[in-house]
C-alpha cells in the first residue's frame, strides 16, 4: 500500500467493483420482476460469466502482446458506456428480459477483456516478495466491494423504486479507474524481438499451460469447485425474493453479510496462511462452502440465512485467494496474462455451465433439492481430489533468466524462416541411462512450454549411450523467443540432465528448413 500507483488503482477498483455489485443486485432484482422462471434469474449470472468463458483466452493473448494500460483504458470506457446505456433504457421503461440479458452480457464483455490484463498487471506494480500480499489485497478489495455494493444497491433500489439509478451509479463508479490508468506511466518489458502474432500467442499460451503441472492442478481444482459452487450464486436472488420474501433493502443486506464474511476472512487470511499450506486452506474452505450451500437448501429464516451466507463469504475469499495466488505463481511473466486467462476461462466456464444447470434443476426439482445436491456433490468431489494438491510448485523461481547462448549463424536468418530443428547430443554412461532418461522428462516439458511444437530423444544403435535430443520450433523468431523465455527452473532441469553427460559440453546444432 506504500506504492502510490498500486494504492490508487486498488482504491479506484474497489469503487468500480462496488458499482458492479450494485448492478448485479439491480439486474437480478429486475429479472425477478420481469420473469417468474428460476432459469431466467439464473441466466443473469450465466450472462455475466459467459463472456469470461468465450473471451478470456483472446483477452489474455492481447494483454501479453499489446500495451496493457491502453487495453485496460479501452475496456473500462466500454463498460462505462454499457452501464450508462442500460441505465437510460431502464429509466425509459424499455428493458425487458432479453435486453437485460444482452446488456449484462455486453458489460461483462468489457470485464472479460480487461480481467487477464488487470491480473497480469499486479506483478508489474509490486516486487516479487510482495506479490502474495498484493494478490490477497486485490481479493480483499473485491470483497470489500462485495460487502458494500449489494447493501448499497438494495438501498438505492428501495429509495428510488427501481434499479435504473443503480445502473447509472455503476457507470459513474468506473471513472476513477480510467483516471488512474491515464496517469500511470507503465514501463513496458524490454525486448529486441517484435511482438508475437495474435494466433501464435494463443497457441503459445495453451501450449505452456498443457505442459505446466502446477497450472493444470490449479485448473482441475477450479473446475471441481466452481461447477458446484455456482448453485449458490445463481439461486441466491430466488432465495431472497421467493423463499425469504425480502424487499430490495433486505436482499442487499443479505448479500452484505456474504461480503462481510469475505472481508473478515481476508483480515485473518494471512495468519491462516502462515499456519497451513494454501492447498489445505483451500480444501477446508471448499468443504465449508459446500456446507453453506447445503444449509441454504434447508433453512428459510433471514437470520439463519445471513449466518450461512456469512460463512460462505468467509470460505469464498480463502478459496479465491488460494486459487489466484497459485495461478499467479505457476506462470512466468512472458505468458502470465495468457495463463491467467485460461484460469479465468476454466473458472468462469464452470460457473456459466453450473449456473445454467442448477437453474434448470431448480425449475424442475425445487430450490431446496438443488442446493442440497450441489453442496453434497461439492464436498464429495473435494475429498476425491485430495490427491491433486495445487501448490506443489508454488516456490519455483519463474523469473526471466535466459539460459541459452545466442545461436551461432554464418549469415543473417529472416525471422519468418522455419521450421527450426534443434539437436543436442549427449554421451551417457551405461549405468546412468535410466536416470538420464528420467531426468529428460521435465526437460521435455520445459522445451514444449517455451515454444517447441515437437520433442523427442533417440539413442544411437551403433554407439550405445549416445543420445540425441531433438525439438522443432515453428520459426526462427519463435526460437529466439524461446531463448528469452528461460527461467531458473528450466536451467535446473537442464543441469540435472547434463549431470549425466560425459566429456565436453553437449554439442548443439540449429537446422532450418530451406527456403
């Protein structure tokens, strides 16, 4: 918080998020007035999460290859304009179910395009040592807004007699973020290489994630949580209005208890994190959220419901901080926005599908059966996934550390030439062959994460113990980028494998396809 730009952006984002939560209350409340179907109410949540599912990967690629500051400014202006237009149509009485869902989806599109860029920006604002605390503060800011926004939204709806004023205030709340971003002088990462092409950047992001065990573990746990946790978020408006018969102020107060639980959870989260691993903390929090989801299907009184949603908010902040922190630590700077975009894609996709399914089930079997089923299923799945811890590589050093010398070339090679074949020859004692082959497994993942399309290793049948590692990169420029993407972790994998090599350093050759 001593860093001025982080502090200013944090405060402005809280104000903007308060407006967003006010809009969520207004949209959910307005839909309960426009339609009696639980499915239509659940689709409000689905309309919010669907753009995250569809656009997060393109947004992540953009955030890694364009100026993130400009991208954030453009998306903030888009959301501001969408919120203002929704306010105008609602004041004029023109907002029906279809238009409401469309406008909510349009505003969420701006959120989807900005989310990877914003998350990837946090490491640019603070140093590596402060990153876990910064991630927690970002989550805390979201939940401060969650505590204030719903209650304030309900109050505004009650005073004004409708949600139009809430939509207008949401538009105003985003101005501060735009002002802070306009004053931020971002230092772009230095590189002598041109920016990646959009489609190539997409492929590189997917390729990295598929070869990063730590990231895959986070994604697996995300799916296992969000598919079932979405039931609580999707059906809470129905519980408030149909089960508890709350007015707008009462519903806002109910959501305020959820946000209050998250804020208190964030306040004690540092102490909890010191006492247990992020994986254990997330597992306990998931089980607590499952209990809260099931209890919501059994109780029908405001006071008891407030206690349960408080408990859910407490669990939510622990889960989101653990997941977000693990995703941040599992990806290096060059692909961070794309990795976080995949994290958002998976989590929001699970929320979208889950919200739609639980809304449909509620319309068929009722609210109580749906919530009890979701809570029970969530608890069971979390227990089944105990064997997949996601913080196993949280301490890995993924800072930029190019570990290869510049390739020797006799004449200039154009960047678009390719594909490029790289070969590395090793001599290994017969007694160490098995250990060497085992040590090459993480090397393979490292090459593929960095940009290789194909990797293999072969042994010379004429000279046993002579191995040839080969990998193919799409173009010369991609191989040059591969040189820049090395990390201390990658270097460690290579050093472990080369420990078994005999004699002078391994011979490296670069071969390129003829024109």
